[in-house]
């Protein structure tokens, strides 16, 4: 009997600890979600108070005006704008230079101190920074695409309730998280401060880069010039975007096997080479320095790249 009572005590103690850990996790998770629900524009508005200062701060944080006086940097400004990062151009340049210096030290041990090591370090640092910005941009655009139909629904409900279009945009800016909350908030502020509707919408298209935003810009522009039921137009657009998203996910599910096969076939030669080299280091010793090896390797890599490109095109396409 004492043993049974001891096991009951252990079970009750375990249940109490489990419930305590679960409650702490729910509290922290809920707090984190509530913090995420406040977008950057609302956070700045609570701290600065002046809408003009909020708008200028957002534009400055996003790298707006980076290419002023330098048309060659227009593409970089576009990329930085669409990433949504709070990027200081000087800090970005310093980070790239620091990465290049670190890579130069690494390549100096391999190739020796010289032009080759420096060229490789600079090229890889610049390419790495560019690819990192592209990845951040793609993730932000994908997040914006998930929020876009819900934002259209909020605008539609605001218009049907009798609010002007600018007030409906302000509802999205107040109720939705980033990135769409701050982007539509910037658009609402620009319209409030005197910018015409069409340029303000075009600015959002340029800042975000989502492929569905031109539909929104065309719908708003036509309604602004010719009139019509904007709420009905945006409601149909929201339905269209949701159907496209469903079809895109369905296509992604149907092509998942092909994408996994393409990844396996692409990595198989390298994995096989690494395993053989690990098990028998002298297996390729007799032919490693043969003069035919270099042309064969070049041709093999070109064929592998061609096959990868064909497989990529087979399983990746726009919907």
C-alpha cells in the first residue's frame, strides 16, 4: 500500500510539473504573438507621436533614397526596399567589407596572399550578401502574399461600412501585422499628406514586389478614374487570390516527389564520391592526376548542371 501511494504522489507531481511548464509556454507564446501583432508603424507611432516623423523614419529605415544621385544603385535600392530590412547603407558596406576580409584570410592560407585570394574574397562576399538579400526578399514577399487576401477583406468590410478608401487602408495598417500593416500604413500616410492615390499605390507595388499587387493597383486606378463599386471589385480579387493560392499549394504537393527526386539525383554523385573517398582513400589515386580527368570533370559538371536545370524547370513553374 505505501508503494502504491508513493507512485500516486509521483504521478501527481509529474502532472503538476507538466501543467506548470505548459502554462508557462502558453503564456510566453501568447505574449510573443501579441508583440508580433503590433507592426513597426504602430510601434513608431506610439513612440514618436508625429505621423510625419513616423513616415520619414520608416522610409529612412527601409533604405529609401539609397540611390539618390547614383542611378547605378537603383537596382540595389529596389532590392533593399523589398527586403523590408532596416538597412544603413554604410553598415551594409562595412559588413560586406568585413566578410571579404575574413574570406581573404581564409583564401590566403589556401592560395597564398595575392590577387587570386583577394578576387575570390570580394566576389564571394558580394555574391553572398546579394543572395542573402534575395532570400530575405523572397520570404517577405511570401509572407505578404499570405496576408494580402485578408487585407483586401478588411478593406472591403470598411468600404461596405461607409468608410472612405483611405480610412479602410488605415484599418489594415492598424489591425494587421507586418509586412502588410506597415506597407499599407505608409500608403495611407502618403495619401493623407497629399500624394495622389495612383502614385501611392504604385509606390507599394515598387516597395513590395509581389506579383499580385499590380492587380490591386489596376483595380484601384480604374475605379478612381471611372468610378464603380470598389468593394465588389476587391472582394472578387480576394477570392481570385485565394483560389490561386490553393492551386499553387496543390501544384506544390503534386510536384513534391519530383522535387525530392531532383534533389536526390543532384546530390548522389557528390555523396557517392565522398563515401568512396572515406572508405577507400586510394580508390581514385591511380587516375587522380591523369590528364583526361580535368576535361571529364568539366564535361560531367556541365551535364549535371544541364540535368539540374531541366529537372528544375519540370517541377517549378508559375501558377
